[in-house]
């Protein structure tokens, strides 16, 4: 599929910062895409670089290397003036609904502001009609437009943030941990709201979260990030039942299961030990090898390259083989491979 068919196409993106402790690479050669009407879930532990990636995609932090395209149009490297008309295509919903809303402005003005900036709406009255339509879409009364953010609950404030993102009718919304600060019951309401709006309006969604159980509710595909790099991407139908990377398996096994009858025994669960290495001094070879129980000598010295498969899966792991049907097989999982019957390539 060509890049022009993707709402978002990111190629070999890197983001570096200069810090007191020295240079830090927060995002390392990440490539991903999001198709029209699709939800891509981006997951990983805190500090893995997923929020930095989201901010780089919307232009809030500069990319050090690589290329970003919106519907086939290159936007990375453009000046602020050249990028401004393209910002309508991609909007963001932030993690903290309180700090992301101006406390001095009314809700109506907060939602109207993007319309003013981009010169949409012939008059104030027409813009207010669009504001009211956005509030109605997110399940808030139009009377909320005259109130201030502090008068609302956390879940309602996040709905206001979603309404602001919808005001410009973007092609893509980047939701950065948008339910992390909410109660569990409210999380479900906001996720259902986003899923319904995506179906109704047809926008695409990059849903960033550290919680796989949340991503499982909404994502069509899932991308897993570790220490600034994507280690696995896969379609929903395969991702949960047959993960290819050991880190993905460990994240799935860490999801709480309420029903005791469906829980995997401790002997079958993959539980990680140790901490995520410092991004200032990542380990050689595979960055995951210090915590991986299946690491071998090659993992400690050679960085794995991302391999793509016919079913849409992508993985960066030395210990994934390919059977005679061209299907990926996670050798680290002890998958039975009869080499007399199957041709396996490493």
C-alpha cells in the first residue's frame, strides 16, 4: 500500500533532546502508519517515548530525523507558516484535561478558538453554532459553553478537550493517555465516546496508552514501544492471541483478569524483572535483552531489524522465525517446529 493512501505515514522518525545529563534519544527510527478510519493503539511503559512520538506527529516537538506525511503530503521540516494550514488535519487530546484547558476562558471560547485561528465561520454566531454542535456530539449540554473548566468533573473536562479537537473536523486525532487520569467507569465512557465519534465522523485515531486493557477496547491495530523504538506492530485479530515479541507477551500477561477461571498460572505468565534501561545509555544489541529471559548472545551484540509479514505483523526480535508458509513463529515461546516438515529461516 502506498504512503499516499495513509492518513498518517511516519518514516524513520527520531527525536533527540539536549539535557543536563547529555544527549537523549527519546524516539529512535520509528516507522508507522494510520489508515483512514483506523485506530492504532500505541502502548509501552512510562518513559518509552510514546508521548514524545505523538507530540512530534502533531508538530509540538521538532523531529531530529525522518519524515512525517499527512495524507501523502510531507509536513516534517516545514516552517511554522507553511505548517499552519496543515494543522487542521491533525488535532490532539491531552492527558491532563485540567492543565490542557485555559482556566480563564469559557468552554465556548476554548472550543471556538481553533475556528478563529483558522478563519472558519463567517461570524461569531456561526462559530457558536459549531461550538454547540461539538458540545452535543461529546454529550455535554450547550449551556456548558458559558461556564469555565473548573466547574466540571475530570471526565467532563476531557469531553471538552475532545470537543475542541473535533472543532476543525480533523482527519486524525492523537489521543495521548487521554483516559489515564480518569476513574475506571469514566474511562469506559470516554473510550466508547471516541469509538462512536470515529465511526460517525470517519476520522482516524492514534490512541496512546500504557494500559493494554484500555487499548484492547478500541484499537484496530496495536504498536508496542520500548525505549524509543517500536518492537512489534500487529492487527487486533492476531495481536492478543499470538504476540511475537517477549515484551508484548509480558505486557499482555500483566493485564489483570477478574475471572479466576480465565487467569494464567504464574508458571505460564511472563513476568519481567529489573527496570527499563536509561535512555541516556541504552544497552548494546537489543535494548530489551537485559530484561528478556530468552536473550541469547546475538541479542546482546546485534540490534534486531524490523521484519514485516504478509498478515500485517511487524517485529524486531532475533528469536522470531518464519515457517514454510511465510508466517512468523515466536521461537522464544517454545513453539514446536518440525524442521523435517517446515523450512524455517532465522
